[in-house]
C-alpha cells in the first residue's frame, strides 16, 4: 500500500486507495455507487476570487456519466467581466483529482473543482486556473524544473468578549487555550480541509489579539505544505470556503481582511515557493547553501514585486497593511530569516546535526529521510488576492530570473542581512525601491511590466486590461495618507472590504 495513501483523511482516496492524480472517471462512478452519494457539486473560481457552486442530483447512471464526461453550461458573463452577455456560454468540466466528500452537506455529496472551456472546447484563455496552468508550463519549458508553492492563510475570528482569560494584546503568537478562544474552531477547520484534500503543514494562533466594541478579535493561521502550484491554489480556495462556512455554522464571524485597525497585526497571505527537479529540491546546494537557482528565482520575483501586488493586493485596505514596522514588507529586498524583508529565506533543515536524537536519547539514530524543506517566502500578498493570478504572477516573475543575464547580480544588490529598518541600513534602504502604496499605484506597476506577464501567452492582454481597470476604479492614490490618525473612518473603509477574496 502506498504509505502516502494509508493515512490520507480524504474519504475518496481512502476508498479508492489511489493518489488523487491517478483518479479516473470510472473511479468516481464507483465511489458514488458504493458510498451512497446522491449529489454532485462543481466548484470554480470567479472574478471576485470566491468559489461558485453548481449542484447536480444524480438521476441515474447515464446522467452521472454525462456530467462527469461533458460537464455543464454556465453563464460566463455573470462570472467574469471580460465576457460579453451576447456570447457568454461557457463549459465547466470537473477535475477528478480534486474530488472530496462535502463536509457540510446533509445529503451525501461529492464535490470537484471544475475548469472553464469556451464554445470551441478550448480552455478559457483568461480564466484564473488556466492562467496559472500556462505559467507553470512556460516555467518548466524554460527551466526544465517545476514550481511548487504553499500558502500561509491568516484570518481573524470575531465573537462577543466573554471577559475571561484575556489574551495579551498583540501577543497571541502560538497562544493556547484558555487564552486562545478559537483553537478548537481552527482544528475543526483543519480536519475538514484535510478531508477535502488540502495538504496542511500546521495551524496556530497568530500575533493579533485585541478587543474592540465588546468583541474579541483573535488571529489564527493555517499553513500548507509545498505542492505543485495549481494544487497550492486549489487548496487555498477550498480552505477559505471551509473556514467561512464552518464559521457561520458556529455563529462566528471570520475575516481575511488585510487590515482591521491601525496598530494591530494585519492578515497576510504569504506564499512560499520551492523549485523541484524530479524529487530533488533545487533551492540549496549539496552543502546546504542557498543555490544560484533559488537566487535567480528570488531576483525575478523582486524585480516584478510591485506588479505582483496587482494580483495579490486588490483592495485599498491591502495598503493599510503594507507600512513600516508592522512585520509587513515595504521595501523590495530579501534576506535570511528576516521578517522585515519582502522575500524571506526561512530555516530549511540544512544542518548536519541530528537534533532529534539529542532530545530523544533512546533513539540510536534518526531513520527519517532528511527533509528537503528549503523554501523562500513572498510576504506582500493578502487574501484579497486572486490566488491563481498571484501564484501565476510569481511563477512568471521567477521564470524571468532564469532568462535575465544579470539576475544573480540583482539578487546581490537587493540582499539585506539584518532588519531593513535598523539605522545601520539607512543608506541601503534609500537605494531600494518600495512597494506600491495604493491600488492605483499597483495598476501602474502592472501596466509598466505587462509585457513579461503576457509573454508566452500566459496572461492575456484582456485579463491584464481588466485587472488594471478594476484597480484604478478604487481611486485610492491618497487614501492611506487621508485616513492616517482617523481610526473611525479607517474602520468604515475596512468594513467595505470585510469579506474580500
């Protein structure tokens, strides 16, 4: 038995004893027939960065086979602004590898993510998932390697303040019950996400803890494992849907809003990445040092960081978070284990000393395979992002690092060794470019760099035009300065984007 299947919490995987990548239509039909499944759901992302749902009753075997083979029609103009109402029909076709049992449905339901196709039966050129698929394919064609990603999903849970075991303000990192009020909610979310196929690394309380208007605001985080880029985006979309749906069933409010109020920790969507060749992580050299491959990818991402905010920071309140001294990046630079930089290279288990046997003396040696965990982390994005566009933008930017002759020099120029805001870095800070401070500035950055994202037909010109137009509609060029020192008006603005993404 495949050891990666044996303990998998996904009920479809358990029943079929197959890796999801091996699922076929006949497997889905057999699961439906032998597990009393009575409904099928297709889910797919739309322009508002949320999953939409189409429900099917299983009328008979022939109908089940038909929807699995041919999907169904949907109105594309109601999902995407770039599709005209006069010619709006799209097909949605299920991806069998994403199948999971709906954890909320009272009627036994099997859910799958679906892809969009146009009237000619071709993938919809500007759809979020296909854009990421094209980015991944072009990256592999240029480099001969694969781009893996994982997200850190931060969110606040809000409820009435019971006045018991008050947590320390802004000191919630890894807090435990009873000072943590929603750890049980978080672990229930994690269990459901795992059952839906999400590859979770861990969960914990985050820094943010505060009270406001007789309510407690508690920040939590669920972090995922590195997987192929499309799978990483799928996991994040399903996770947000599960967290929100479980919250309303528990009479809780949950927000992924990038910023709630001044002086309190905002919520980001940090995206880690690593570059794989077969089973080997190419981010480090054999002696554990960061590789030139990693540095090239980092340089490419940093050189396009301002434009990437157009995919990863889509609402005005995104830029309330991207301010100095709040553990959110503002300057375009990178460093090791440094939370003041835009791209951070965290600890990667590259040392030679076996720590496990030191704390477990009964173990003569550690038989576990040494993990290839080294990643790099982009810290600018938040959950207003279209996660498929965001990761696609990172993949494209990383690819340019392999196409640019000066990438390693650029990486050296943008490296900082300690906190960028320290006095000793004053001269270095003055030389570094800054991230955009508004949606309008983000749109300008994307417009200036659009050729790189449109290369190899990854991002369509129509999609880039639509993103720029939507960002500029916010007219927020001076909003951050206008609301400075005005927490009441800031909170009113935050409420407009409370459930963004």
